[in-house]
C-alpha cells in the first residue's frame, strides 16, 4: 500500500500538489464538523453544561459521554418526533423528486425539438434556477401569505374560496412541495436536455425508418441513452431534497405546529431552539448522514446490477 502511494506520488506529484489545498479545505469545513458532531452525539451536551466564559469568569464544561443512549432514545421513539418526521420526510422527498424528474424530462423533450423561439423558452425555464433559493422562498411566502397574498387575491377575483396556504398542515405541506418542485425543475430540465443532445440522431432516425412509433423510440432508444444522466440526477435530487433545509425553514419555518418539519429542520430545532440540545441535534445529523450513505450505496449497486443485466 505504501509502495503504491509512493509510486503514485512520484509519478503524479503535480496532481497531488493541486489536490492538496482542496483536501485541506474539505478536512477543515467538512471533516472537523463531522467528527465533532459524531463526538457530541455520544454525549449529553447542551447549552447548560458546555463550557463558557462570561466576562472574567470561566465555567468549565460538565457534559459527559453517554455511549449510544442518544441513538437508542431517538430510534426507539423516545423523543416522540423522529418517526413521524421521518415519514413526512419520505413523503416530502417522493412528492418533490417524482414530479421534478417527470416535468424536467418532459420539458427537455419539448425543448430538444426544433421550434421557433426555442432559445427564449430555455432562458425563461432556467430563470427559477438562477434566482437564489432564499429569494425564491421569500417570494413564494409572500405569494402564499393568507389573506393578503397574491394567490388568494387571484382566487377571490375568480370567485373561489381563499385558502390558508401556510396556516393549515395539509395545505402547508402542499405549498412547500410546490415551491421546491418549481425551483428544482430547471436543473432537471438542463441535465436531461444535455443527455438528449448526446444521443446520436442516427439511432432515432434508424428506429423511425424501421417503423417504431414515437413511444417505442422513447422507451427503447431515448431512455437507455438517458439512463446515466437520469441515475445521477435522480440520486442527487433525492439527497438534496431529503436535506432541503432552506425551503422548509424560509417558507413555513416547520409550521404550522411542526407539521412541515423534515429531519434536517428538526435537527436544527433540537440544536438551536430554546433547549439547545446539541447532543440531540448531532444525533439526528449522524442518523441522516447514515441513511443517505446507505441509500446511495444501495441505489448505485441496484442500478449497476440492472445495467449489467441489460448489457
């Protein structure tokens, strides 16, 4: 192992030198907080027992290790929040990723055809992606605000009943899914459009000459060609949506009554709400990371076996 590393360094020292700054930055920004979070999840640290300095007085830390107690407490349902929040997180992820991928693929198919004003349509559809997420979230919060929001104003003018979009649990869940889908569609569309343009046109022309219908060309030529892109963007979409903190926090702040809290916002609440339970927040964070690592590994292996079987 050491001889391999030494041989690799002697042969690619310039690559090692270029990668070193990025590696150091990742260790500081990602590695250190990760190790510290895992350590905190094994203790009972909170705002009261962590060390602090107030003026000239120093209060030493008094927290101690509790082993795996925090994990058992959370996973056994002791906190009463983890499993309901986990179920809603799965619903939120599926409710966002499925329409985002489907609509993004449909729009990419439309914009991949020759049509007048195609460039203008592409720019307009990419605009939501260019807008910073917090700006889009605040804008949607104003639109969904009841009873003075733009959406309720339109409904009233159409003689339809106004909806308390952010004040009711069901409508609030629908609202945050709608906002996240609106923001996510441009990325999916651009990714699928790139994949469609990489498919040789000769294949589609040959299939058309052989009498294949548009549906058969889509299933047997387009989808196999899009599989690498679709696999990657779907995996990224699931991971990003599962951890989508900004939309939930900025649009509903987890409300009403915590109904729209997903695991990542619940972890934030545990760590930075009034109780400031840093150990509980870190435990949620480690569990979320473990879930996503297991899912990504299973997802990639399953798709890899499917591609090998298809080949």
